[in-house]
C-alpha cells in the first residue's frame, strides 16, 4: 500500500495516546469497562427490586380478590332461601376446604423462596459480599489481562484489519468473554419461578370468578322474551301519536286510557329487574317491554332518525350556561318582568352554571306606552343599570348574572310585547346550552328562526298566563280560544323539552307538569317577620281593614269583585274595601262602582311593599283569571289574611292557615266576616321558607330536570355535548319526528307576512327595524339574514 494511503500509526482509545499499547491506555480501558459493569449491576439491582415489589402487589391483589369473592358469595347465599342456596353452598365449601389451603401453601412456598433468592442476589452484589462476588469481579480482571496481552500484537492486528487479512468469522476473545459473563449472570439471577407461580395463582382466581359469572349468566339467559303482539304495537302507536291526536281534539287522558286498555290485554312478564321499579304506570311498563324486546334482538341505535349537530361545548372551567328569555322587563311591574329577574338572581348563586337574563328592548315610542310615569331609556345599558339597582334594593346578596336584550315591539290591543326577529340569534352559540323560556307560547307564536331545541341542549318553558281565559272574554272568544289552544300545543311541543305550569288553571300542554316555581320578594318576608315581632311585643300590628291591589283591567278580578259586592250589598253593610290599581279600564271600573253605590274606595296603584299597605289585615282577591297571583303570595308573606276563590290558581295557597277560600257568593260573605273578626296566625319557619325564592329555585331545579342536566358527566373542554350522545337500545321515536315536522311547518308559515298579519301579528315583527339597529348597534336584517340564506 502506498505511503499516502497508509492508516495512521496509532489509534487513541479513551483519551490514551498510544492506542492499545502502553500502561495509560490499559488503565483507561479498564476504567471504562469497570464503570460500565457497575452501571449494569446497579440497573439489574433496581430491576430486581421492582420485580419483587410487583410480585408482592400481584400476590396481595389476588388474595384480596379471592377473599372479597368468598365474602360476597357468603353474604348472598346467607340471604337466599335454604332450598335455592343448597347447591352453591356445597361449591363454596369446596373452595374453602380444598382450593384456599392450596393457594395459601403456594403463597408461603414462593414467599420463602423469593426472600431467599432476593437475599442471595443482593449479597452477591454487595461490596462486602461473599467470595462469589470476587469470582464475578475476576471476570473483569480477565478482561484486563486479555487487553494487556493483546497489546503486544495490537499493531499487527490493526494492520491485518486494514489490509483485510483478519479471518472472517473469527471471534475476538474479549467479546466472547463479555458475552459469556452476561449469560452466566442471567442464569444466576433467574426469577421466572416466582412469576410463574403468581401467574398460576391469578389464573386460578380468574377461572373461579369466570365459573361463578357463567353460572349466573346461565340462570338469566334461560328466560326467553316473547315478541311484541298486535295489541302492544297498537298501544305504542297510539302513545306515539298523542301530539297528532291532541291537535284533533283527543285529550291526553283519553289516549292514556286507550293505551292502558290495549296493553293490559296482554300480561307479559318482564325481566326481574323491572320488578324493582316502583312506578306502575302502563306507559313506563310499555317502554320497558319494548326496550327488552329490542335489546334481545341486539339492535343498537347511535342516534334517532333526525340527526342533530353538535351543540354547546363545555368551557375550560366546566361551567354550564343558562339563558332565561322573558317577554317583559322592568320598569314594567308585571309578573313576566319581576319573576324571571329573581329566578336569574337565585340561579346565579349556583357554582355549576353561568346565567344570562334576556329581556326585550323597546324603542322610545313604545317605552312611553308601557313604562310607568312615561319613563324612558336612551340605551340598553341605561335600562340595565336601572334593573340592577332595583334588584339590589330587594336582595340580601350581590347578584352575579348577565343581562342582554333582544328587539321587541309593543301591541296596544293585546297589551303585550312581541319579539321582532329571531330571538335565539341574540344568544351566542358558545352560550347556547340551557334555555328557560318564560311564556314559551307567547315567545313562539310568531317565532321565525332557529328551533330552540336544535340550538340548545335542554329547553324548559314556564307558563305564566292563562291566555285562554282572557281570550274567552273577547268578541268571538270561543272560536279564538279554540285556535289559540291548538297553536299553544303546537309551539310548546315543537320548541320545548319540558314545560312547567305554575298551577292547574293553565292550559294542559304537552310535556307539561304543574308546579309553583315562583317565590316572593325577600322584602315581603322581612315585613312579615317585623309584624310578627311587633305582635309578640304587644304593639298593634294591623290598624286597617281590607284591601285589594291589582292592575285595573276587568280581567284582573275587578268584574268578579263588583259582582260580589253588588249582589251582597245588604249583607256587607258597613264593610268598606280600599282598592289600589291603575290601568286601561280604570275609568270604567270606578264609574261602574259609583253607579252601583258600592263601598269601594279607589286609589292609584302602588308597590305592594309600600308602608301605607302594611297596616291592612285582610287582602281580598276574587280573580279567577290569574295563574298564580303574586299579590296573594306577598300578602301571605306579610302575615295577612287572604280571601280568595277556591280555584286551581289558588291551590298552592290553600295549605296556609291564613288563606280562606270560598266556592259561592254566600260563602264569600261568611269568609269576609270571619276574617274581620279574627287575627291572623303567625307563619311557621317552614311556611315562610315555602314562600321564599330559595324553595322556589329548588322546586324549579327538580321539576325542570335542571339538576340532572347540571349533574351530567363532566366533558373535557373542546368536546361537544349532544342531546343523544350515548348508545341506546330503542326504537325510532315517532314523537321526535312529529315535533320536528311541527317546527318545520311553523317556520314555513311564519315566514309569510300575509299569514302573520291575518293571525294578529304586529306588522314588521318578522325582522327588527331600523330604530332597533340604531339603539342596539345591530346590522340591518338584510345583511344579518340575507334572502339566499333563508
């Protein structure tokens, strides 16, 4: 080989300058290998200890599983009848007497062997260990000697390597010695016996548990589920067709009786699990029957026929969002303005949800017609400040909820506010989780926008007003009431998941349940407590007689009041009643009372908490058009006696001792005399709590299923919740298909301005107008909702 191509004369290893030759190179190589060997030893020691710890854990787990299995089997068999438990007891005794001792012996044997093996291995690794360790270290010495012996022929070996003269397949002695030493170490530290024993123990436990499970499954699988017969199919078809039959005038109770009659003709025994249910309702039993048959076929449905897109996504703090949408706002002192405001404040006290109150914004021309004393606001922010100040004066805590606005218009004829445009679009999609619609029928009569149940995960409607009672008093009231009844059924079924009726005086709507979810202003409870304290201290609490308070329109009980006073004018001689109220019918009501020469003293309307009203002892409310009279609840909270009609709207108040009800006009006279002659009873703490908003919020959470929704499993941020996200064994829901069809038809019909005007809608309420855009800073509806995107 040419000199220019010759390899270098020496190769440095480990920083030595003479390659494999020389004392410094030998020491460096030996130090390098010794350090590597120590690292192998330390790593192997740690691995051995970890293996031993895992073996202990596996053995403990197997023992615990076996003991738990035996204990649970003993408890179950002890509670079973003697005849039924005879055979399993024999098997259990076999396990205790034959299998368990063998497992214990196996455990002791391997525990002793493991301790001995571990002790020997650790002693071998220790610095001061026995001679065996020195034998192991002698391998390192042999490696060093081999390196030194090879030093003399190192130059020749390197030249042969470069020239390709090394024999192919010939193994270097140093490599062979290292490999042999590693194999010997693995053989000496073999621990497979321990794990093999523990593995066999675990397999034995698993086989025993599998045998018990198979025994249980065989007993359950022996039952065959008969298929659905014709009468059950017809019963289910009738039940699923309730929305359509309701539109035809077939009442819900009639459908329920028909379903019960069809289902009871067959007496199929369901699985034993259904016997644990306390609800004997035929509809529930039919659901379980159908579910058991469908499940026996192995059918699983990931979703219903009407697929729904992903909706609300849980935020990083796992909080839910509740939007309360109502049809009125302060300073209009009406129930749909005050009660949703308190509901928002008390719901916002919870830590699981954020709350937004969505109220209508009226232009100044409408504000002058609605708000008292011609009060107006120039911006939504100004009205929000007024609302919060009013609320803070009456709450004993700081409210923590958001207020937003949607465009609305006021109707003089109906004395109500109608939304302008799609109300749901003013709730951002990132907050569209749970919706509470105060007066859902009112909000959706002319709603032309996205379906609430498509945008929100859970939609609850709260019925405030008995519209049918008001409409019947108008011209052609019977026909109008018939049409409105079916429209209310239509929109509530299409847009709500659950409907709460404050009393049975309201229309029986689909998906509805009766529950009073309203409370009284905390200020009235404090007034009642003060009056009770004054009475206990001997001070006079009531210095005045009877009064009536309410908006002065004929439908608010004034017609009933004048009729009663006129009919029993002689029976109530000397009785005087003070009336407080203002409204459209003020002049007619007062002129009628003067014409009949009734003992009624009229005053302007005022706040029920006004000091001038504290001294009255008796509150009279003859109205039968209210759903749940707020003034009646406030009078009871202040400790007064209440006289009202025995009517479904007053059912909640009948449990209070200070509530006196009447059925006839003669009984009304008796109740008036009784109330004027006696003193009211003090409210108990339980009765005061039932009137409070805390109790009302608890009832609302329970009956609206909001507590179940809020306690749903936590979803990680970024994962969307869908209404039907879990797999279920069910049939396609015809009711959902019906609701979707109703919503689609309603959207198509409300899109026609001609049909809207023909049914009494305010002109121009399909979209908000230019003044709303200026006041609220909105884009024009042509830009917000272009025609091609309809």
